[in-house]
C-alpha cells in the first residue's frame, strides 16, 4: 500500500513498504556470499515444541533453499522422546549431558525420531512445495557409529545404546541436495561392529555431517541466547571466538552446552568455515543470523580468523560469516 502527497514542485510518493525494501537490500551482500553454499542446521530446543517457532523454522529453511543455499536439517527429539518414555513407564536419565539409552529406550528413540519428529518436520517444510525428504543416519549408511562411553570425573561411564560416529557417507544427502531437495536427517546410526542401532547426540551428528559435506556453516538452535561469557554471574553473550578460545572454555561449560560447543569445535577444525549457536526461541533466528548485519548468538571460527571482515571483503569465502558482529 502507498500514499501520494502533492507539493508545489511536483508529487512525492511515500511508500510505507520502503523498510521492507531496505531489509532486502541489506540482505543482498549476504545472499551473494552464501549462494550455492551448504548450511547444516541442527533443529532442537524449544523450537521443536512450540508450533509458531516450528512454522517459522520451516519458513526460514525454505527461504534459504529459494535464496540459493543448500540447507540440510539434522534433528534430535529430546522433549518428544522423554514424553514417550514416560508413557511407557521408562525413566529418563542423563549423564554428561547425554541420554542414557537402554535397548528398550532405543526402540522408543527410533520410533519417535523417524516416525514422529521427522515426519512432522518434513510435513511443515513440504507445505511450501515438494522440497523435503526424510532419512535417518541408518539409511544408505549415512552415519555409522560405535558405542560411546562418557567420562565423568575421569571414569568411563557406559551410556547404553549411545553412539559415537565413526564414518559418514554423504552420497544420499548429496544426491538430494543436487536434486534441489532439503534432506531432513534423524540422528540415529547403525554400528558396523555389532549391528545395533545407536542414539547419536544430534549436535554431534550435525557437526560430523557438516564436516563431511564441506559445509560453509553449521547452525545449532538452542534455548539460550548463545555462549555466555561468565555464566551465571553475567548474561553477556560472546559474539565471536576462535576454536582455541572455545577449547579453553569447554571445561567450564554446563553439561547441556558441552555437546553443542564440542560439535562447533569439531566442525571448524574439520573444514567448516564457521559454526554458530543461536537462540531458537526467537522467530526467524536463522534469517536474522545469516542475512542481517547484526546477527544473533555466538559464532565460532577456525584459529587465525580473529579479524572480522564484512560480507563484501575479498576473503569472505574463508572467514567472516554473514551474521554475528
């Protein structure tokens, strides 16, 4: 809609939609920079259970696809798994930030991830066109795992059917991307050693897949604003840090943040240009992070990239991602 006013020197047209145009223009350098690049997004936290946030997430991912990026979604399903375990009378237990998974619990995990969470997410994405295809880490040997043991106070702790990824085969995911689809991957994997199916932490799975795909960006949605500088004494968010800086902070992090930040560290040390932890409680947080000058959340970059260049700097393909400043 627009209104027109006339002055003595002629007419001046005032467009109430002008701020939208300015927003699009601001996004142009970032659109240019990210065009054709693969971005792996770990879907989790409150964004998985709030209907409005889920719808906004789907819109963001579809926008990325139509803007020329190649999004891949990796998801867990902690809240849904816990709810289903409760219905079956199976207690939920966590150690070192990971779910202890008995064989009985693994059956529920598999059912919830592949049969509930993935189906809903694929459905939300496909409201916007025939885009999303669901698969699990089991499919086409996309993810192979072995039993993972946690370390608590120096002692090895058995977590049951919790897997540690040993290999990634990107063939199926690449084929979907090359066909213009959006792969939606459930974080379960089969072991080549014992044939068992394992529950893989979705943060870890997303990081491993991002590295194997040579993705430009790993994005991890969570329920906090980012990595806090001195939690709980301060709520100041670290906007940017290098891999070595993050590694030094890991022993001080809360157990829930450890898998996310270890995933970011693994990604940027294995070929991913940047990894970001963003607040999934904010609608359209993905677009805010990638396509605006301000950005939100915390960004991790490889060592040696302490300087910050803008989207049109000569070396942007190797360093500064498009959001956090």
